[in-house]
C-alpha cells in the first residue's frame, strides 16, 4: 500500500477492502447518513477519492485533516525538469501544428487517391520525425 493510501485510510472509519487497491469507508463529512460510502482507490503514486454520498472530494479530504497534495506519494511538480530551452513553448507548438497540418494533407491525399507517392511518404515521415524532435526538446532530451 502506498504512503498516500495509508494516510487516507488511517483517518477514515468503517473501511473495508473491496478488491486489491480499492476500499470503501464512511464519509467523514456526512457520516454516510445517506448510506453511500466514499470510494478510495490507490493508483500508482496517488489516491483517487470518490464520495458516492454526494459530498465534494475537497470537503472529504478537508474533513480527514488532509490536503489534496496528501493524495500523492511525492510532491506534485517535481516529476518534470524545468526547461532551459531557447525555443519558446509557443514556437514549439507552432512547429507541431504545422507538421500536423502537413500530415493531414498527405493522409487526405492518400485516402482520396488510394495511393501514396514516394515524395508524399517522405514528407509524412519527416513530419513525424519533426514532431518527435519537438517532443524530445520539450522534455529536455
């Protein structure tokens, strides 16, 4: 069980495991007076909470004495390295948008003619390659 799941489950009442990484328990807001439990599910490094009783997730988390960041094992935002790119995000998006437009034109021509010439195929491959380069650049690779 993840640390985030343990944090949540330790503060809930009447918790029952329904299957691996899934639990239900009483709502700390309304005490489940409506007879519907709060579902808790551990997924990778986070916990998903769904109050079937109708209370908001924010209210349930607050009633447990937690914050939304407590639903994650690691602090949010530390997974991605900061970008030190000299290419702006806007320019990368413009490049990707252009290459997608090219790909759409080539594929539309392929669908219309039921064939593809070597030049169109090479341009489609170049579009895919450039989109991949933009992705890698955005990731800092």
